[in-house]
C-alpha cells in the first residue's frame, strides 16, 4: 500500500503556518474595499524539489530545473494584471533577471561600477550592463510598490508540498479568481522523514554499494482540485523525452485530476514549442482539445504567448460565474 497525502504530511517535519499567514496578508492587500479581488491571483511554482538522504542533510537527490519557465511566466502574469505568489526553489532563476544569470551578476555589477578611465574614481562601465541592471531594478521596485508579488522559497520536497497546500487553502476563498500554474519539477520518489538517517551516511562499512529504499510521492493534484482550492483554475505541466509517453500522461492528468489545462513539453524543444491540452467541451466524450503554442518569430520568449492564452482562458472561466 502506497503513501497517501495525509501519510506524507503526518510524516513531514515542515510547518507551513508562517507561509499561510503571509499569503493571507497578500490576498487581503489585493482585495478592494468591498472584499472582492481587485485582480486575479496566480500561484506560480518554479524550480525543482530536492529529496534529502539525511535529516541533517549533506547528500540529496535533486530534480532538473533552473526555474527559467516559472520566472519568465511570473513576469508575463504580472504584465497581464495578475498578483503572483511565486513559490520558487531557493537560489533558482528569479523574475526580472533575464540576461543576469546568478553566476554572472557580480560580473555585470563590476562592469557597471568600473573605475573611471579618467582616474577620478567615478563609476564607469558597460553601457549595456548598466541599462540591464537599471531595468531589472526599476521593474522589481515598481512591482514591490504595487504589492503584487509574493515570493515563497522552498528547497526540499517536504517544504514544497507543505507550502503549496498552505497557499491553496489560503486561496480557497478567492474561488475562481485564483489560479495555479504548476511549473515546478516535483520529485516522484522520496525517503520518509521517519526512515531517514539523522547524520551523514558514512561510506565506511557499507561495502561497495549503498542501497536506498524510496517511496513514491503521493499525487496531490487531486487534493488540490477537490479539497484545497476546488474552484481555482489549475494548470499542470508534463515534461518528457518521448512524445508518445507525453501525450498519454498529459491526457491522463485531465482525466484523473480534472485540471483545466496541461502544458506538455518535450525536453529538447520546450523553449520553442509546447502543446496546450484542455478538457473536451462539456458533455463531449472526445479526447482533450489540443493547441500548439510556438515561440514568436520576433524574439519574445515562448512564455509570452503561453501566459497570454492561459490568462484569456482563466478570464473566461472566472467570468462564467458573473464575478
């Protein structure tokens, strides 16, 4: 018998009460005087979760994801008029830093603040670097002043799922005005906290092999849709290397969990084209409707048309109740 979501949260060492409180405050700040939402709110998840092998973690199993899609999508949701809860992997790519990879930020700032060639000590540097840094900072300040971006950082699978549940439960009263854009790469397997070694696993005395027993991570899309935030508009992601496997899994997410859209990616082409799947029309027994989203020829990132289309669909969904 596999682990259920309740088994997982009972075993988890993570408390999410502070996250719930921060999200409550953020939602309140984005309500009008009558209590109605002034704008839609989306939770964007970004980056990969890690699975610790020890409680006092030295070794861990990590998921492939730098967080680029989540960060860029956050920028475009903000441009589309959303308030965004950015549930992101610690040290992953952040919004407004396109062109400033974390390993090069210091180099970029150094260029901006180079000593003047005139020898007077005034900063002088690359005009391009200067424009880039100033644009990033100006945009970040503008968003902060409007109070439309809340960052919540996670590292482990335990943190990610605990925080996602807390965010969803806080967003439940927002009804169809809330959305989830689940772009994070979530670990499929984990070591339960109760079975985890306290200290660093020692190489001495284990022979030539180390055997680990991992449990399958409970699928929580169903809990999100049915229990945590049942009226929210939910967008899930599937990333595969085999197109046949991808098509089946993406359609399965709609059938099993009732998500409103699935963004299906092939690893090698994910920056240029994605397939957007949605449930067939009400009462129809047909396969999910599919549409291709391609990277624009004008140099924009693919997240621009992807988010625009999803925001349009969410607006139709929200408006269907007369809100």
